[in-house]
């Protein structure tokens, strides 16, 4: 797809490398974000050209924080993560068929639009609505073509924080693998920020002319703490500008490593 950035960061509910992390927050270790970091991200976002929205949600507070959290944006390819979950929920406990599995890897890891369209033909708007309802989304509006579906940063972090619960147990490792195997050319924004700050990023980007989004689940392996982060932008001067906006917001939201 053309390289126009859609960013939504999500840190939330994806199974850890050894399986689903269903452990409760024990209170050990520092949280991945802070009120001061989120305020710094808000100040930076307000200074950027175009429209910038972001949302942060962690397991402990369950309160969505950020800026323009309920402003609607065209989804672009960010909605492909919801399409993945829809296919896996339809499969339930059974193994995926070859037809079901074939488009999922290119759709997620390379953001292939033809693969996404093949998936959408099978699940339709009703498949996305079911996922949105299960995730507790409040303002999501599916559309055809799928890339003009309407999303908000708040809804995206609700989805990503619960993604492990939303995916059937039989397919959770597979979902984690895809969302952590994004091709190198698409690993801008949240991914380099997470690499510096240390949490693992499970994410999906979306971009079309004038739009750059990224949504991610950020998970710290040593204690399983995680947050969901979604960053949505439109009317940036360029895609590179949008990528920079996303990365710098993520850097401010995440605590310095070791803190």
C-alpha cells in the first residue's frame, strides 16, 4: 500500500511469549507510563501541525487518558487488526483453514490491501461490528471500503488492551506473532520508541495520503505490565512528519527504561 502513516499505539492485552498473560497486577515494578509523561505528550501533540489525537490505557487504572480521544478518523490500515481478530473469533477452537490463514500474514505484517479486501469479503461489516461490541468500543463505524471505517483513539486502546481476551486461546500465540512481526519498512513511530524504552510492541499502522496512524500494545516482559497506545493523525505536512509526531508522543508517554 502507499506509504502514508496511520498510527495507533496500543499497549494492552496480548499474550506473552509463553502464553496469555492472565496474571493480575501485583504492584511490583514501575508502571509503563506516568501522568507527567502523558502531560508532556499532550503539550507536544498540541504543538504539531494538522490534527493529532492519542489515547493511553493501562490495566491498573482502566481510565483512558490522552488528547482528542473521541475524535473520529478514517481508519486506513489500522482496522486490519480488528479484521484479524474477527477471523480468529470465527474459527474459535478449531484450526484455521488454509483459505482463512493465507491472507492474514501479508495483511498484518506487510499491510497488504488485496489480502485485507479478501478477508473483508468474508467477514463483512457485521464481523467488525461484533469485534467492536466485544471490545467495548463506543464510536466505531465500519464501512466499505474497509479503509474508510471510522475509529477513535479511545476505542483503539480499549481493543488492544483486551486483544488477548478477544482472541480464542487456540490462536493467541499466532496473533501475537503476526502483530510483533511487522516488516522493517513499517517499523516507525511507536516501534523505535519501544525499542529504546524496552517494552515489546505488538502493533498495527495505517496510512493513506493525509493520514498516519499507529496503534500498539506495549508489554514489559520482566513483569508482564502493559499499556495500550493509539496515536492518530491527519493533515500532517508529510508522512515523515506524521511518523515523527507518533514517535515523539510515544517517547513521552513511555517511562525512561529503568524508572
